[in-house]
């Protein structure tokens, strides 16, 4: 177990647990996720939906929150990857949306969150063959977010399926409705 008893910092962190409650696999009750967070010393943790979205209002300073949660989840038998973003980084994700018109329907724009910068992972991907679906990387090779505009939704997306087989591994994807709801939770 990771020792989280260090000084507190006044900035919330959004944590995204990969592969939770997707298609009948990766079952993780949100009460368990909140308990793992509490056991690590994270007070006031809030979950959103049943898909591994966790907001920590006042995480310990100097702690790798994602690594701590991965270890804590491993202790309860759930092996996965956790992506974390500070409140400021989350606000930047919302502000950088390259598909504002498509985001009016928050189920058609998605953000893939990755642990490491995407680098050159998309250099060889010919996205024109997936029209009208689009992918954008806003901050170039340093980016840890990839924006997807999927007019037909993610369930039938050929682009999302293609990216999930390599360029975006490991990643966790959230639709725009979830991204903005988590932004609201962080702003509270």
C-alpha cells in the first residue's frame, strides 16, 4: 500500500480508470473505487457514472496519484491503468476541443487519454479512409490527449477501432458529456 499521508495541495485531480464496466467486463463497483481512494488517504473522492471516473478534491502533494490508485486497485484484485489530470490540465483539455460544433451532441466527440505523449504514433495513420470521422492531436507529439469526432458514435467507429489496435494503447476514452461533467465536478 502507498503511504499518502503527506501535505495536502489545494487542486483537484481527475482520475480515469481504464476498462471499467465495459461490455460486461472489468466489473468494478464505484463504491469499491471510492473505498480504495479512501484507504489511500484521499478524502472526499467523488465518482461519476459507473465507468471509472474519480475526482479527488484535495490529493496529497508529491504523490503519483495514478500509480497509487493502480496499486490500491491491484490490492483488491483489479489490475488496470489509471490516467490522472490536474484541474488545470482538465480545464485545458476542455478549452482545446477542436470539434466545438460536433460537441453540441456530447456523444459524438470523444477524448482518448493516454499515459505517455503520443509522439509519432499517428505519423503512419491515414485517417482520410475513415471519413467523416476525424482525429486531432492539439499539442503535437507532446500531447497526452487525442480528440475524436465520431458522427456515428464510438460503438460503430472504424477509426476508434483502428486506433485502439495500436496507436492509442493504453488509453481510456471518454465522451464529451463525461469530459464536461467531470470539468464541472472539478470546478465545484
